[in-house]
C-alpha cells in the first residue's frame, strides 16, 4: 500500500502544473475553512465580523465545498496527458 502511495506522490511532484492546476491551488488556499475562525476573530467588533459570526455554519459548508473543489482541480490531470487513455 505504501509503495503505491509513494509512487503516486512522486508522479504528482514530477508533473508540470498547468494554469488550471494553479487556479485550483489558489482557490484551495483562499477558501481553506480553517482560516474562517481566525478571520472572525480578527474582524470581531466590526459589522463584517458580526455577519461572519452569525453566518459561520453556512460559511464553513460553502468554504469546505470550495476548498475540496479547488483540491480536485489542483490534482486533476489533463486528459491528453493520460497514458491509459491513449490507444
């Protein structure tokens, strides 16, 4: 099991990043749900912080979905680069 995981990780490290993969990385970084608690704490006492605190549960759900989507885009390969898809 570990050898398959290691080979998968080494394949990902050697693969060049496309613009689409970089966009996925940016989305994943910006929407990481662990940053919401820090943002609420930093903005506490402001109108934006109050709104974030009131809508925190929905924001966690939305940010988690956007984060997972960003990770999927980040690790997704282009179909033309797939060795198994070629005849």
